């Protein structure tokens, strides 16, 4: 009877030690690993040559209604009077490498048309016959 009790005690002791080691390593080890993954992913997104999507939209988000004005122009394919002067100023602040991130899969003609419209608008030469921008099929 003593040998079976000794065997049980030693099995429980080994199991307890093993469980303690797992518990000690798991929470901190996994948390540190997850933090590393999140940090490395963030660093990849904000490289100097490619600003983050949040940085790209920042100037537009500061102007109330500007996002909606750009969206309507994009979806309708017409610039016309949908873009106001404050929004045009915000559009001028958007760097050229932001446009593909802001409108992925969009026609490459939309950003130049939008910027061109805003330049003419700010110069006091609004174009009555603004060429229409073609919206993306998948937007």
C-alpha cells in the first residue's frame, strides 16, 4: 500500500510542478509575444515613404462634412459644387502617396481630377463643365 501511495504522491508532485511551470510561462510569454507582433505591425504601417491611413485622412476629418463631400464626388462621379472651399484646402494637404490607400482600387484619374478642381476653385476659376470622375466599380 505504501508503494502505491508513494507512486501517487510522486505523480501528483510531478503534475503540480509541470502545471506551475506552464502557468508561470504562459501568461507573460504569450502576452509579450502578442505585444511584439502588434508593435512590429504598427511600425510597418507607418514607414516614412507610406503614411498611415489615419494620417492620410487627418486633414479631411478636421473639416466638418469634407469626408462626405469627397465621398459624394467619388460615388456620383461628379465634382461640380459638391466640394466646398474648406474641403479643397484639406484636399491640397493630402500627399500623393495617400490616395491609393484612401481609395484602394479606385480609378487613378479621381485624385488628379479632384486636386485640379480644387486648384481652379481656389484660384477663382470654377469650371462649370467639370469633367466627371469615374467611380470605382467595387467601392
